C-alpha cells in the first residue's frame, strides 16, 4: 500500500521531533545527575582545624616548614576520618579559643587541658607528651634570677612576687594547671602578655632589648623562635619550674557540640593506635640528643599506663 508524499513528510517531521525530545530529555537527565553529584559530595560536614605557629609542634615558615610533630600527625589523622571534609585555618591563640567556644565545628590539635576549658570544650585522650614549660633568661641576667633558683629550678611564685620582675607570656595560652594558678595569682604588673601570630618572637625581642628579664615557654619552641629572630640559643638559659611535672600532655580539643563530640570519638581511636610509637617519635626528633632516649622511655611508659 502506497503512502502519499504529504503523509510521509508528516511522519518524518514527527520522527525528528520525537528524536529531538528524546535527546533533550537525555541531556536534561544528565544535567540533573551532575547537579546531584556535588550536592552528594557536600553532604559531608566540614571540620575546621585551627593551627597555630607553635614549633616544634606546628611550623608555618622556614626551612622546617610543616615538619613539626603535629604537622606530621595531621595527614594521618585526616586520612583516618574520611567521613568529614577537612579545612585547615591558621589562627593565633586568642582567635582559636574564640572559635572553639562558639557553636561551630572546629578542632585544635595542640591544646593543654585545664579545668576551665574542659567545662566548655570536648577533649581527646592525651595525644602527645612534651617537655613542660620553664623560664628562659639571657646569660647576662643569671645573677638577677639566682635568688629564685632552687635545685636548678625556678620558684615561680617568689619570682613574680618581686616588685621589679617582668615575665613574658603568650596571651590566652595555658601553661598547665599549676603554672596557670600561679599566673592568675601574680601581681598584675609582673606579667607582660603578648598577643598576635608572632607573640613569642616579639617577647624574645623585648627580652633582648632589656624590657623583660624572663620568658615563660617550652624550651624547644623558644630555641626555634630565637633562631628565627637572629638570637643564638647559646645566649639563653632554660630552667624548669619548681613543683611542676617534667612533662605535659597535649590533647586535641573540639567545640563542645554534637559534631565536636562525635569527632572526638574518631580522633581517640586514631590517637590510641599512634601515640606510643609514631607520635612520640615525631616529637622526640626535636629534642636534644641527650634528652631523647630518656623522653622516649618516659613517654612510652606513660601511654602504656594510660591504655584502657
């Protein structure tokens, strides 16, 4: 049966129209699929890590950039938490505390525990064991510090009670429970608290200029920052604080929210696997060789005693 030319033309046109609609439908479906894919990827919560320039834990600049103990830990920690997207943010101590205390999803990988903070933050188990804070002076100021040195350690309360003492500290930093208590009770004019991203470097320059007699801090950090400021570490002397423990624990702390508390569970699992081997090695490499073996033995024993 023959079909008329006009009818054939109409069918051909309908076929072209149907084919075009099919193609449009396929394109629309593909675009819809592409639109869904980023949304699915973005379903992950973003965990913001707050990092400070805190050698030898974190190092922002120079030849040893990103080689600190926490710097080396962070890729391992992030890889162990694929359920989150991760964002790294550089902040100073004051800004970090402000953000942690907000209703956010932020974590700090290098925080000292104290009771006041523990009321408002979610803390991990101890992750690092580090040498405690102490007092650093210039060799030329040894005579001025001598009356406060007992058994090669400084009596911090006596030092701060002196009328003309001036101790440099980093604002908003916790130096451990015992030292924090002494600082809170010290006369207001006995402390010089410095803010900013380079607080310790500024304090070292103030000490060099004779505006400060002593600094409070970790010796590996002070030694590193002194070199960045053109100050030979050999010009300085370090003393432990009388009555303080030899070591301090460093924790990871997150904002005290449902997200933060959930993240701490994952963080604890990773810390338990790594802290008595790789993490202590990451820190030990920054110690003087004569301190290293003793530290490794002490840290391993501490973490083994802490294991649930």
